[in-house]
C-alpha cells in the first residue's frame, strides 16, 4: 500500500510540475505577444500622427484671352408732334445705320432691329402742366452681335459720321453699353487647373524644404471658382481669367 501511494504521489507530482511548466511557457508567450502588440500599436499611432501632418497651400492661375463675342447696341432718339412723322424718321434712320454697318463688313445676320419705344409726354401723369416742345419721342435700338471682334471694333469709331446726318445717339444709357463676352471657358479649364495645381505644389515644396520635411501625396484638394474680368477699363475686349486651387499635402520627416 505504501509503494502504491508513493507511486501515485510521484505521478501526481510529475503532472503538477508539467502543468506549471506549461502555464509558465504560456504566460511567457502571452507576455511576448502583448509586448509585440503594444509596440505595434505604438508604431501605428506614431505613423498615424505622422500621416496627420500636412500643409495647406493655394495655387493661382491667371491668364489673358481675347473675347470671342461682341454685343454692340446702337441707340438713338427721335422726336415729333405727330406719330406718322415719328415713325417715318425711325424708318429712315434705321436704313442709314443698317447701310453704314453693311459698308463696314457687318453682315445682315449680325444685325437685329428691335421695335422702338414710344413715349407720349402728354400722357405722363407726373409731367404736370409743363409745356413740351415735342409730344412724342422714340428710343430705337439696333444691336450688332458678332464673333468678329476686330471688324466690329474698327466700325465703332466711325459711327459718329452718322451724327452729321442728324442722328442723335444715346451714349450714356446703361442698356446701350457694349459687351464683350468670353465663351471658351470649358476649353481652357484643364490647362488652368494644371497651372494652379503646379503652382500650389511649388509653394508646398518650398514649405517642406524650409521645415526640413518631405512632401507627400495630396490629402485633399478643392478647386475655386473661375472668374472672368476685363483686363482694364480701356481694353474690355481682353479678358483676365483667374482660378485658385486649394490643396493639402501630407508631410513626412
């Protein structure tokens, strides 16, 4: 019985020893695993913070282009005490202006004549009892719409010749302002966006160099609105097109 008990004791002791050893090994492996995981998490956090470093810059692209459409409203006024005479004057002066434009190489399909605006001064309630020389006045507009800017601009200074024939032009009317339009924006957009992006990158690279960093990939980018304006008040037929792109780059050591 004693021998049997001693044998069982030895077996149990051996099993306990093996269990403790296995537990120690498992605990050691878990410790190593947790340490590796901790280092990995630490490195990931560091890398994430490094990725979060960035610089935001703006790139400008600005170019000048000639307008490709001109709208030239020609306005004049006539006055009379008889409607029949008023319309007769309008018809006569319309012919004079139309002939003048055709002689200056402006085609008939580029010319449009609107109905005249007739004002009866005696019918205006706010006129009071003020005496007027002419009861009726007419405001007539003839509009030139052309894509040949140079041709139309060459004709504009010579319009004053018609003044010698009795045509009274309306020079200061807001509706008679000459318009120059630039319609090729979609054609130049890709090139200007490329220019603004390149200019933004140059600024970002300078910043990265000054901060002893390396410029990374684009984090985010936004394109500003295109603006079109006259180059100056004396050259409205030359347009200045402008766009600003805002780009954020990653920075790395």
